[in-house]
């Protein structure tokens, strides 16, 4: 999946609103979003004109947690030889 190169903080907040995230507060240049799906979960995103791809990749994993469970459950821990 290709990540967008021109996504703003406000645009990301709008997209996450479709996943039941609501803006709970803004401090300086960061927005805190909260969802109640599968228990309360918070994520903080930068309110920049363009969010860097390196910031979006970890956010994708963090946002996936309350919707699909831990991403690490699918990958068993390697056994030592």
C-alpha cells in the first residue's frame, strides 16, 4: 500500500474520524485523537501542512491496534536454536 505524500495533520484527523476517532484536544502543533472502540485508545498526530512518510508508518500500526488487535499476534516469536 502506498502512503500519501501530501497528507496534512487536519486531513489525517478527518480520515481517522471515519474510524471513530474524535479530536479531544490540541496542544501547540499536535492533535490528540481518541476512540472508544474496543476500549479507550489515544493517538497523537502532528498538525503540520505535510506529514512525513516516516511519521505515517508508525501511526498506521498504532491506529490498527484498537481495530484489529495487536499486530504482533499474527507473528509468533522466533524460537532459539
